[in-house]
């Protein structure tokens, strides 16, 4: 009896959708086969993943250019206005009442970050107005509109915004800072103290980079925030100046002085030692570090003993001799790379030692003529001058000849 079997798919294909999503799309398919009149599924369902990558967006303008007042002096933050630098000087902004002016805008990293014209130039600086939240140029800005990273390293004499740093701090610990030490700790004043003040400070300041340590003095209403990267502390100082937390206070952000606590000094020394150790590890290489720390494998130890023997059976050179040999080889390689391949001179033939050259190997032009010139040299001089050239022999001293162009060769007499 003829049996008719109609194949139908187990899973209906998904309906096409025009909605784009950043999540991967998975499509499962299965096929049916007939084996001895029975239906069977062929293999596991195949999965296809489709990734949709979004390009980095351009940086949007943070503020309307018409809101920026150009040509007017800034609000008073001192006692004397300097017309040459267009800023107030003297006094302390923390104690002056007129300095307690809230910022007109604030930077929002998730909304305002994007590519600018500075991304095309390696080593560009960050936008100071972007950190303050008042850059009206957007993607046309010539500075970076993003957060500093661990690979953004600048000269110690300048900060991440390209401003020159000085040897000493300002009297009020404001400004750019000093290049005599790393400025990673910020002093935050005028904090409205609440029960969850530590969580509030951490939430507002961790937006500008990775934080190493936070210390809040509730009795004084101040906090100290230490960042892992120095560039992030510079960015956070400008981003949080005259900003508010959750209670509409106006923050006073300054550089922190050196902590006199011995534990803080000990932590700083440990951090410097760790940085130095990491630099040594990178300079020596992974193989040398494993050897020094005793983490070599059996194959590496056997290879090192073989190389340290210098071709002598049963001999193993001390560590000092081994390392000195390695340094000499590295120095020779560096010298060869600096000097480059030596080019042979075109006008000078290859010089051979007297023991290797025999009279039979000399050609007729190179045979000596009992004088100071060879026959080939004399022929060249005769063809150039067109006259006869006389030579002097080395057998006995004689008076120089008065004929030819080489009359009185080596004499100071004009006659």
C-alpha cells in the first residue's frame, strides 16, 4: 500500500522585522528526512548569530552658544581683577561669599561623549569646557570629548587639558597644580552632611574615573577622594567645581595637601614600589622574571643549562657570567641596529694582508717599478698630464729631477 507522507517544518520561520536591535539574533532551523518510511530530524538545530555594531556617535553640543556671555568679566572670585589675564586674583574662594556661585551646566559623560576632530590627531588634549559642561562646538571641537584612560599619558609639566603646571601650589590649593608630585587626591569642601554622605560622594565622583580611596570627615563637612589615574583627578577637579551633590550645595574642590598620616605615606611608598617592580618586569621580559622568581619549567631549565655551558661538557657558568654574556649579546645587537650594514668603499680595493698576497697574484699593472708609484698609477698620471713623469727609486738618495710637472716635490723653495 502506497503511503504518502507530507513533510512539514517543526519550527515556523520567524516573521521578518525591520526593527534594529543591538542584541544578537538567533535563528534555529531543522530539516526532516525519511529513513525506512519514518520521519527523523537530521542533526541538531543550527544557530546563526547576527551582530549589529554601532559606530561611535559624534559629540553633541553641551550648551547653546548664545548662553555664553563673551566680552564680559567673569564673576568676582577675588579682590583684584587682572585685565591682562581677564580673571580675579587675591583672596580665597572658599571664604569669599561672592565665590559661591553655582555652575551653569554639568558634564554628563553618557550623553555628551563622542568623537571630535581631535580623535584624528594622536596625543590630543581634553576639552576643558567639555569637563565643565559648557562646550558649544560638539564634534567640531579641536579637543577630546571623553574621559581620560590609563593610556592617556602626558608630560609632567602639563595637565590633561594642555595647561602648564608650576613648581608650587597656589595659596588656596586651586589652579592647575604642581609638577613636583602626583596630584591624585582632591579636597571637597562645603558638603551637606547626611547619614548616607559616603555613598553620595562615591556615586557622584566615580563618574569621572576609577577611585582608589574615599575618606569623609563628617565633623568638618569635607571629603578626600583619591583616583587611580592622575588624569582622572585633573578632569574631576574641573568637572565638579561649583557643582552640587544631592542637597543643592556648592562644592569647593581643591588639591589636597600631603597627608601627614604615617599609614598614608606607607601606602604611597608601596604603590611606588609596585610601579617600579612592574616596570622592571616589563624591561626584563616574562622569561627572565620566571627565572628570577623560580617559576621555570623543566624544559626551560635544561635549555638554560645547555646555553650556560658555552660548549663545555659538564660546565655550568655562574649566574653573574651568564647575565653578563646576555648583556653583551644584547648590546652588540643594539649597536648593529644603530650602525646598520657597512658599505664597502668603491674607490678602495679590498685590503689583504701581506702574508696572503704572493707576487704571482699581482697583475702587471700592480707590479712595483722600484719607485713610490705603481705602473698603473704612472699610466694614469701620464694620460692626465700628457707628459713624461720621472720617478725616484728607493735604492739610493738622489737629487730630484728638474723636468716634468713634479719638480722639487715636497720642497719649500719657489725656484
